[in-house]
């Protein structure tokens, strides 16, 4: 006996989103005439019979989601993750979803710990987590396991935990790619600076540690690990970098390339621009406002984009498919890595654009 077609399969055949299929099935919400006709055509072709039990759940129950992610600032990485989450909530407007956001300072372990403790005190149908700090994430994950609350990660996976699924770039591959790109755009025999943002209570974020492994692997394979210099700078207080960064470059005059293993490349690009150091090229992560300026000015050679809006959208989608329709997707979901340059930057003008 053939298995019953799933909502996402019908959506794919009709060329619409699962949320649109859900609205057609339940006769609620706004659906364009073209989309309605496309969905109904597929439903007839596959002889779809709705699961009345699941439909009744989605119509009568309010789903409460907690979202624990770093603070969202306009033009920054986590604001794009948030935008993707909110877009998914709008997409599934036929389902009563309430999102409570819990924000923490991503440069402060103690802020993260306090925020995660507040999440653990609530009762949720599911939780979305941006896991900056490993130990704090493990504590929250263990609590959610004990209460049988499904949770999904965005931006990173944390070993020793068991999320329903996660949406992230492969951070080790990401670090390797950064190293490869910076090696390609600098003169042979150059020294390189590996920049990390200073954090209160912990040296590095979870995904930064994984990126560093990949970064060093590239140079170790080529016998160039001794060409790497390390610099810890302040992302929260750029004014503190003037003397620190100036002294660093005076002591390391052969540096021609810099890698920033976070979205804060614009901080370093701004410093180099103000001090006339156009001889040093940078590679960093994520299309933040300051990184876009660095690309346009030429101080940043490449930005690797991890599709944060798509991560946020996909996290909500995975939870709704599980809570409403009883479907579970694969656990490991890695985002494509887009290499953005000054030349192809105009095609990324909508930072919240999603690819389903």
C-alpha cells in the first residue's frame, strides 16, 4: 500500500510552501488564486485525504515557542536569524504560534547563562537555541530532554546534546574555506593574523572553536602554521582596539592577510582603513552592515555567508512539521556557504531572502 503523501511533498509538487498547503487544506488565511489552483490540482492527483486528527490539533492548540538567541541589532547576523523565524511564523499563520524571544549578550557567558536559566523556568512546546557557549547549552539541553521538550539549534551544533535537528554551516569547513581564501589573495610567504573577538567568561564561542580547527588544518597541511599570529580584539568596545591593534601590527610587519572567525570583520576593516593599511586583506563571515561596507571599500576581500535567515525559517518549519503533522526531518542540516565579493554583492541586497 502506497504511503500517504506528506505536506512538504505536496508543496514541492505544487511549487508553493508547506504553509500555503496548510492554508488551502484548512480554508484559512490568504492564498493567491494561482497557488490555490496549483495545490488543489496536486491534491486531486495524489488522492490526498487530510488527517483530521492532526488538523484538529493545529486548529485548536496554541504552540508556544521559546527562542533563545543573542541580542538582535539591525544589520547584524542575529537580526537576520530573527527575521527568518518571524517570516516562518507569518508563513504558518493558519497555526496559532506564539514566539517568546530571550536575548543574551553573545560576548558574555554570564548573560547567556542567565538567559538560558530563564528559558528553563518556562513551559514550552518547543525551543529554538542559538548555542554560543557550549557548557551553558548542555545544561539547557539536558533540562529540555528531561521535560521532553523538542529543541532545534541554529548557527551551531553542540556535541553531547540531542536536538531534534540543527541548521548551521559546517563550522570546521567554514574555517578551512576562510584559510584557503585568505591564502589565495595574499603574496607568497606572507604572515597572517587570526582574529578572535574577546568574550567575558570564556575565550571563544562554540562555533569559533570549530572554525579555528578548520583554519589551522589548512595551513598545517602546507607547513605554514608558523606563519599564523593570533589577535584577541574587542568587538563590543572598538575604541579599546586602537592601541592594542596598533602595537600588534608594529610587532608583526609581515602580515598581509587577516581572518576574522566571526561576523565582526568590519571592526578590523574600519581600523585598517582609518590607518591607511590597504596592504592587508581580510576574510570574514556574514553579510552584516559593517562587512558590506568593508567589501565595498576593498578592505575585505571575501565574506562567507551562512544564510542566517534561512536557518531561522527552517528551524520553525521543522518544529511545525513535527508538532502539527508528526513528521521528523533529518537531524543534521548544513547550510551552503556563499562566497560574497564586491562584484556579486548586489545580488545579496535582500539579506532576509530565503531559499526553501
